[in-house]
C-alpha cells in the first residue's frame, strides 16, 4: 500500500472498524493521494475525515457504503464522499486495487465543470451523485485511474499538478452524463469558497460526537447569523445542519457497535440519543437494518481478520 503523505493516528485497516483519520491536510499540503492493493477479504470499515474524497476502483470488487446506501463497484467505478461524511467500504474475497484522493477545497479552488461547480457533485445526496453509466465512460475513467496511480507511485516532478488535472478530467467525465438532483442554477450557488466558512461547525460536530450541537451554537462558531449559516450550510453540504448532525451521530453509533460490547441503550446514550428506541428507529432509516443486525453482520468478519493478522505476526 503506497501512501502520500503519511497518515497520522490510526490508519485504514487497523484494529478499529470505524476510524476518524488525520491525513495531514493543510493549506500548504491540500492533497493526500494513495494507491491501495488489498490481497484478502476485509470486513466493513467505516471512517470519517476532513478531506473531500474521490476514488476509482482499478481491479477486483469492493462494496462502498454511505448510510443505508450500499453499492457494489467494479473496475472503472468511482465513489465520492463529502468532508466529514461517514462512509464505509468492504473488500471482496478476491481482493482489489484502487486509487484514493483526499483533498481540501482549495486544491480545486473555483474550477468549473461546464456550468457546475465541482463541489456540486459532492454536495448531492449519495444516491444522486454521478456514476459511470456506460462502457465508454468506464474506459475513460479507468485509464485516468491507472494514470493517477502511476503519478502517485513515481512521484516525478510536477506529479501533484498532474493528479489535479486528472482528477478534474475524471470529474468532468462523470459530470457530462449526470442529471443534478436540483435545477442547475441552484448548483451555481455551491462554491468551494463557502466550505471554509462552515468548517468550524463541521469540526465542532466531529469533536463532540456524543451530544447534539445546536444550530445557534454552530452558527456562532462560524461567526454567522442563524439564517445565513443555515443557507450556506444547505447550499454547500447538500443537506440541512440537523441532518448532518444526525448522520454524524449515527456514524458514531455504528463505530461503537463494532468497537465495543455496550448494549444498544448505552450506545444511544454515548451518542447523544434520548434512548435505545430512538436510536433504533433512526439507525434503521439510515442503515437499513437494526443496530443488532449491523453488529451481528460485521463483527464476525472483523474478528476473523484480526485472528489472521495475529497468527501471521506471531502475537499472542
């Protein structure tokens, strides 16, 4: 697995199934680029991070999950994740190879994809984001993916600029056949420059995942009035602040279900829900299964993998 720059803290594939990752993104280094090869089956892993994520599957099979949306992807397929959006992935028994880019909005700035802001593709709900729709598009995206992988691995002079151009080309390819979920003129208001304005609220929610952050509190953190904050947040993230908070806390529930033996009631309390029945209803709507089913389905695969890792390293 090749990575640039090194990831601080827990990394993908570590012992925790749901990770908050720090990819070292800063204004001076707005890009993280990785090329990953997995040679064995891996259980579901859910993670969140500050950077916007774009990935291309180069070989093998994977499952990508956004809440209750689970998508089986093949070579040439892509996935898009917004900043601080809980999203998961699972590797099939045959393994896979992919390229993954995480970046800050400044990396692409105010570039346009025709009449759309590139951020519009990530601000749309997961089920309505652009997909590869035909074989010609698949071939184009797959070729760009392998080209990005070569740039990452070789790191020749100007490789980051080359990756940026290839990323824009891939997004443009996806955008050409995409039907936005709202009128195009509404997407023109989605600007990458708005994301830093609401970033203090995103960081606040992620740093205090065990409680409900109110709209006035989030607006104050951003130095905005309530109405202005709600408008900018909706335009930039493609959802209301309340929905974003709920999604974040449900991601924390999923993390606790896999990483602990806490009963559902205790998990609900730790994630800021009123009681077990409340989190049960919200979890079913978002993940398409009960908390118990989610734990039962995903923990055995994780435990089996950890036993294999322990055996291969000789640890007790």
